[in-house]
C-alpha cells in the first residue's frame, strides 16, 4: 500500500514525472503533489462532482480515480480554462449569468460542461439540464448555471 | 423580472431602487447610482479560474493530519481506549484523548433563563458518548492516509446504554436521561406568550381549524465540508486557526474560552468558505480541538471533514413537530392561535446560540405576516441521542410557515373563502405599518397583501379550478400551493439580548480606508461565502464616495485585520455590515469634501463627490480628482490645516433594530398517483426586500434558498434507526436536489425601502428556504385533495403519497376510484 509507483502524466499540457502510492487519488495528486488546488473535493464518493477533471478529454471524478491510473494519460483541470485576466468563454458566461456563489462546486461544473459542449455543440435545454444534473451545487439552485451553459453554447454557435 | 406592485404608494418598482434609496436614506448622499445595479461579482474571476483559497488548499511542510475516532454507538460509557496499535504505525505522531486535554474546557452555550438547562459539549468525549459520531480521540500522522488507517486501529471499549432515538422515546415515562442535569430530557421549555381569554375565544369561535405537521431532520450540507488548519505562532504567542466558518470572531471567543487564553492570543482566519447556510455559524468541537492540539504539540494540525463525517457528526437541524389550532370568526378572521411545538435538538447544545435557537424562534415567530392579538405557544427542546442541532438557513421559519400555511389552507376550505381570500383578510395591510405584532416585534412596511395578489395572478389562480379539473379528467393530479411569510432579518443586540443569550451578537463595525492612490479597502466582521459582499459593499461605498466600485476592495475573515464583528448569518450582512460600511463611507466622504473645500476654497457643504472627482456642486470647472485628494491627505498633508488629512479613514458601527422582508411563494406540482412522485411544474416568488443593492445577487440568493426549501419538501431526510444509528451517511442516501429536480424559478420583486437602514435594504438571505416547503406541501395537498388524501410531513416521499392515496381509497373506495379515472 505504501509502495510508490513512478507515473508520467500530462496536466494542462505540461508533463510531470511523479512517484505516488497506488492508493493516492487523482484529486490528491493534482491538489497536493502538483499544487493545482482549483480541483475541489466535495464528497469523496463520486456523487457531487466538484472534483470533476477531464482525463483524455472525458469528464472523470478525480476522487474515484487513482493517480496511477492516469499514467501516460492527459488531464485537464480548471486552471487550463482561463486566467482571472482572460476568462475562457464558459467562465465568462458563468460570471455574466451568476452561475456561481461560493465557488466551491464551480470548477467541477466548468470541466463537466467543457467536455459536454465539445461533444454537443448545439445542445437542447433538456440536454443541458440533464448534464448539469450530474453535479451538485448547494448555493445557486442551478438557475444561473443553466443560463450560463445556454449562453455559452449559443455564443459558440454564433461564432 | 421586476414588477411594480398594484398596491400602496409606499412601494416603488424595484427598478427604481436607486431613486428609492436617494429619497429615504439621508445618511448616504446620492451620487454614483451604483446601488441597484446588477454588477458582475468582483469575486467571480479568481473563483472561476481555480485561484480560490479554501482551508483544505492550505498545507505547509510538516503538517500533521488529524483524523477523528468517533463513536459508533449512540449512548455509552467509555470503558477504555487502547491506542497502542495505532501508535506503532509508522508516521503516527500522537493519539490524543480527553485525558490529554485536561485544561481544555467544554463548549457551553447558555441562555440565562430558568426554562433552560445548560449542558456541556466536550471537545473530546470524556467517559461518556451521547451520539453516533461523537469525537473520542484524535489521531495525528504525517499524512491523511496514514491517520485514517491508524484511526481504524484505535480500540474503544463501550459500555452500551439504551439510546433515546426520538422525541417520543425521550418523553416516555422512565426514559433514560441523555444528560443527568435534565432527567426528563427537556432542555428548554418555554411559553413565551399566553394571552388571557384564549380558551374562551376557541369555545365561541365560528370555526376552529387544527393542523399537525412535522419536518424531518436535515442538514445544511455545504459542498465544502468543515475544515481547519491550526498552528502555534511562537513569535506572537498566538494560536492561529484557519477555519471554514461564517463567524471568525465567535470562533475566536470559543477557542479562547476553552483554552483559557485571552482573545488576542487567538487569531482566526476564514479564507474562502464553500457554503455555510448556518452550519458554520456556530463553533464546532473540531475547531477547538485543532487549536488545542496545535498548542499542545506545537505543530501545524490539519483536519478536513469527509462527507460521511459531515452527514453524521456535522450539526443538523429542523426535526420539529407542530400541533396548531386556529380560531376564526364568521368572517374568516384569525382571532386566536394555540400551538404546541416540540423540537428534537439532539445530544448537545451548540455554542453560542444553544439548542434553544429553534425552540425560541418557533414560538416567537409562528404568527408570521398575519394579524393576531390572542396567542399561546409552548415550545420544547428535547434531548435525544442524535447529532446536535444548529441553525440552518431560516432556522425554524420553514416550519412555522409550514404550520401557518397549512392552517390557512384548511381555514380557506372550512370557511369557504378559499386559499387566497382567507389569507388576504388576515395579512397585515399597508396602512397598518409599522405593525407591532402579538410578540412585540415591530414590522417595518412591506407588501404582504400585494405580493399575495401578484403571486396568485401569476399562477393563474382565478382559472385554476378549470385547469385542475381538465387535468383530472386526463387522470393527472395537479396542485397549486401558496405560502405567505414575513422574514425577520438582521436582528440587533436588543433582539438577541431578549433571548437571554450570555453572548449577544447583533452589531457590526466597519473601517473604510482610502490609500494614497485613492483606492479604498473596507474591513468588516461579516463573512461573505457566496453572498457577494465584495461586490455589494463596494457598491454602497462607491455611491458614498463618488468613485468606481472597482476601486473598492473588501477585507474580511481575519480577526487580526477586521474590527470585532459577528459574521454572516441570519440574513444580517447587507443590513448590519452594509449599514456600517454606509456610515463609515459617509464619514470618509465628509473628510474628502473638507479637504477638497480647502483646496478649491469652497464651503464643504457645497462640495460633491461624483465620477471620481470633487467639485463645487454642478460646477465641473472647480473639480479636483479624488485621487489627488488622497495623495494630498497622505503625502502632502503639510498643505492642509491641522485636523484634515494625515490619513483617510473612518470607522462606524451599526446595530440594526431589525428589518422585515416579505414574500409569497407559489408552486404548481403534478403528483403521480401510481408512483407517488411529485414533479414541480412552476415555481413563482414575489418578494419584497426593500432596496436591492444588486438585483442579480438578490435573485441568486432567492433561487438558492428555494432549491434548499424544495430539497427539504421533497428529498432530504437524515434517517436513524431505533438505536440512534444514522443510516443516511452518503449523498446516495441523503438526496440533495439536482438540476433535473427543479423547474426554472420565476422571481419577481416589489420594493418597499425600509427607513431602518442607511441604504433602505432589508435582509433577505433566508426567504427562499423559508417559503418553499409550505408552498410545495400545500400544492401536493391541493392535488391530493381531489382524491380525498393529504400528507402532513416533509419530505413528502413517494411512499407517503401512495399510502395516503390508498388510505383515502380504503376510506371511500367508490369516490376515490371515480376521481382517479
């Protein structure tokens, strides 16, 4: 359990070589080994989705994945979506439509929706609601999140 | 969506909030008009990019990770604790038990009144556990993984005792006492009002309506659980506690009391906080423990709650039982109200508000927005072997509104007036404000009747019988429910003092400081954790100072930095914190005007601050940049007479007398007679919180609150078995609402500025949560009434609906078969 395994993962385009215990979660690798604390841990049993990141482009609960499982793979986290000075379009839509309050669940929603919009560039309102229902938010009642995703999809379609 | 009310001249359309503010708020000069605008939030950019700073993000080298050994039985003596196997694990530094914390006092919340029994909540259990999840020992190790493993190896020998699992058990003859100090298990028993002649009124009343409602135990479940990092700073001699709290100064007080230190020896820092909703407005045992261990070991100690701990040992709320009778005269007016209320408060009293917090509020606020002169209420807080309760958004108001609104629906049916007319006759009307209610509270003006009329209209109440009948003909059960309420917010010291708390919150104090560049920082003791204070407070200050809100920054959450204050809870911040900011900003604006007057040789009273410049009113030719005034005040103070400049700072306090927002919520639901499922079709809110500093943020608070209220109405329940064992310990069992469970909310505003705050704003953070359970339950019952069924407990589970329909059918099989066809 406490043996360490060498892994090589690409996070937000940068390759890292790490030695991790097999039981160490991807969330802990990102947060504490790579200091990418934008990924948050809300339940540690795969329900809330606050820890959602993209592994090889697909959303994954980083609390339910071990770091060793990402050996040789590519991970995207919220830190890759934009900077405070230059928000990405989805982040801009979240601030325009009040899609966040305390901000704790927000990175998970942003990663979830990033993958969703890549796959489904012109979603229906029902499709948006269904995908947003994958994660939990306790502050917003989802109203602003749903509007933000709609706006981000529409802006993408218009550009 | 902002609507003008159809009603009184006192109310103005919400879109005119800035004008309303200018007309009613002499303490803040009208200037930039930032108040009333839906500015994007100042806090969003760093949160959206993963640059937030939550407690769990903080980890310095050498940190010890703290994992708790918690009781897995509800009631027992602790015979022995064997930590030897745990201590043999590599990486384990220590296992701390109560024996190691001899000098650490338990948390003790006190109400200084004879109806209250004070009890101690130990930081670690000493010889006795009273609920599953009670902390017994703390394992300290070099990683959280190692500490978790070692905690499994700590052997606790229990002498199991019979558990008191609920109110009925607790009140039974011969029940085991949860606390020796309270042999009958009643920790609070108040009758705050007993009007003479009440029984005679009931005897002679044209109609007596009776309802019984109850609400399940639930919890706030913020997405960020509780967490803290404690260290001992040898240089300053301070315990430094970073913690996810709504109330940094109150945590400081508790830690100082428990550890026997002066308050300045404890520094509490609350960085970004991932939701609180009341659960973090009281002090957790774990916060005191982390501080005590850091002082004991002289090491940095980190504890991050996992979700199972959160759902089993984090503070819970709302397990309440109401029996309410209303006497109505022949014209449908409520002439008497009699209530018996029982609250299951769990095993301990939280600090500082005590286990009386739900009990007192339930009795005091039951009458709500309705005119009432004759009232009697008994309210009890009953100890059980379950997790302690604490405030959760709305505290007892979701339950009192549930009881009153069920009563009003029943009264509408019994009197033949219907749900809207019976409420309209009883709501306090515009000309009655300020209205002193039967408990002595003074309601500032609101739009009680107007919000009801508007909400009913928006829901199509007039044509509802036809809509409902057509749906029934198709075999569909639709229901429409209403809930009217008043939301007492921003209690000040006078109100809290009346509860006889020994630690009395209520005021807020702000320092507003302009730097030599002309930028402003605001320091205040409230704690924004989603409410957007960095934005709204800046709007208030910017209006007073005539500068752009982008030049104004908020500092909060550090007892070393901000004035003593009470944090964010009870919908107090925009009133108490915003009020203090407004006053301090007005003082600072006066200083700027005086400096400008000296420089441009005008009278201070003729100077206005507008668009970042100071000038003689209406004469831009005289203008001086405010930045230049700031530079002069600091870097060229020799140009100013003594008494001007030499820094630019003001501090002011505000102790509110209380504001009263109001709203009507309305829900339309479809109930499946087959599965018992309830689907929300529409949800309408018409609310009045006075001047809205930032309408976008107000809407966000309403929406989030409504979602929590719907969760309580339909989904959320912490279940326990008969031995007090919690069985809802994950989000698989404790169901938070998702986006798929909720409709788009339709939120409308009326605006009655309050004269009681510098800005005209009222508190409004809890209203959504308060109104939703009653609106949903009334809607469900409106649907079920068509088949002769009803439910009186929330959450309304599918099985409850199916059982109620079956029970009704067995009572009257012919009628109910006909109606469901």
